[in-house]
């Protein structure tokens, strides 16, 4: 939990609040005792006063975020204020959504975050993660990345301890799910582990967690449709309907799956469905503006809609599943200007290419792997 600072009556002794609560001060931290008022949000107070030498006190408490203002005795965490301001001003917090819809969702997040601690923590975590990715050479990039992890962990803990859901508190769950989903995808796409197996494990874990959130939100749909979320839900429904349009699988891929005699029928059906969604997004025949919207939309929805039998094949690194995943890598390449994507498409494409022998190259999607353009 975050810690609150108290004014001491004399050096090394308890403050009035610590004495009232019968809390013993730890010898190694003579200037502060850990306290969180029962009635206060975990973000109500943040850091103890700076020590006399001007350096912030060190701590192993993951919920203690050091202040950025350097003012002795300050109860204001300037880092949190900076992150909150960044969220209110960042461009396109929800890529793929229509401009009016994304601004409406941003406004609702801000509105409900003040009364929902888990949403406020994720708002700050989301902002910190984006800053760490957008400005990797900034001297504070590592700090923001660490804070994103700390705040996200705290947000999940608070979310898991939330009250029973009802008509009055269901909106923050929807908003939390959308923001956390983007955050988790950003974490996954920035993963650089020990080759393809490490990336696939991370990707499948992300899918599992995001699907759990989506299942929870889907169960709340009857309560959500009559709330201020209605315009957003209407837009989402229309976008999902457009993405469900059938798309023919290219003959080479259709042949690849159909002739895989050791694949059960259920697995073949799952692979073809996974391909169709990606082929729809990669279709070059539609107008460029509509094509862009389709690709960004499928970037987030494909992991949520891909059939489970396909994921089982991907888990065992089945070549057919990797060929399909390479199509998703191509989608990432098309969206490489987005802050959470960057060079992930190039990275994943090269991992897959190096893992498959030459006979699979005829199924490779042809795309220009130029360096990543400026991110938005």
C-alpha cells in the first residue's frame, strides 16, 4: 500500500497519529510510519518527506511511488499529476475508434477514475507505459516503465477486490477492461525474450488474460446498454458486425490447411476462421481510409476472437499456426506507427521466418519491412 507521511513531535519519536493507532516506528525508517487511513484511497497520499540530504528515501514497498517535486514535506506526488495530465492530452488513447467515440471514452475514464481507485491506478499505469515506449531515450524512460508495472499490479489487486457489480458500478469495469487490454498488448508486443517460444508464450498469456476481462464485460452487457456508454457500445457493435463479414481464404493457405491430413477437422476449421479475419484486415481492395481503420481494429480484436483450437496449435509451434501468426505480424507491420506496436511486426516476422524451413516460404505474406515511422 502507499504510505502517508506524518509530522513527528521530536526526532525518532512517534507522531501523534502513530501514537493514537499504537503503531511502532521501524528503526530503519525513523522519519515515517506506514499508515493508510481506512476512509482514504490508496492514492490519497503517496510519499514521505525527503530526507535532509535531498534524496528520496528508498523502499521495497511496490505501492510507494517517489515524488518528483523534491519539496521537503510535500504530500503531492508530482509524478502522478504528470501522468494524469499526459492521459488528458495524449493523442488517440484508443486507436481504431472514431474520433468522437475515443474522446467520449477518455472523458468517461477521467470522470469515473476519481471514484474508482482501480481505474485511477490503471489510468496512471497506462500513461506511464505509453511514455516509456514513446520516449525510449528519455532519461526517465526506465522510471516510467517501472512505475507502469507497479501501478498496473496495484490496479489489478484493487480490481480483484472490487465490490459486487451492479448497475451503479458496472461502467468503470468496462472502461478498465478497454484500457488494460491496450496496456497488456503493449507489454506483450514490447517483449524481447529468448526467441519465438518466449514471444508466443507471452502472446498466449496476454490473450488468456484479456479474454477473461472480455468475458466479464460481456456478462455486464444488459446493465451497460442503458448507461452513458450506449453510444460507445453502439459503435463497437457496428464495427464488430463489419469485421464479421466473410472473406475468402487465399488459395495457397486454403490448400495448406485442407491438405494437412494430421489436423483434426475442428483444428482445420479454427485455422481457416483465424485466417479469414486477418485476410479481411489485410485486404488491399478497399479505400485507404477504411483499410486503415480495419487494420487497427483487427489488431485488437483478432487475439480476442481467434478460436481456441488454433491457440492450442500455436502453443505447440505447429508450422501451420505459425504461418497464420505471420499474417498477424504483417498486420502489426501495417500498424507500426502506433505507439504500442512499433517494430513488433518486423521482430515477429523475423522470428517466424527463422523458425520455418524453406518449404513454408511460399505461404509468406509479402510486406515491406522498412524501419518504423514516427509513432502516434
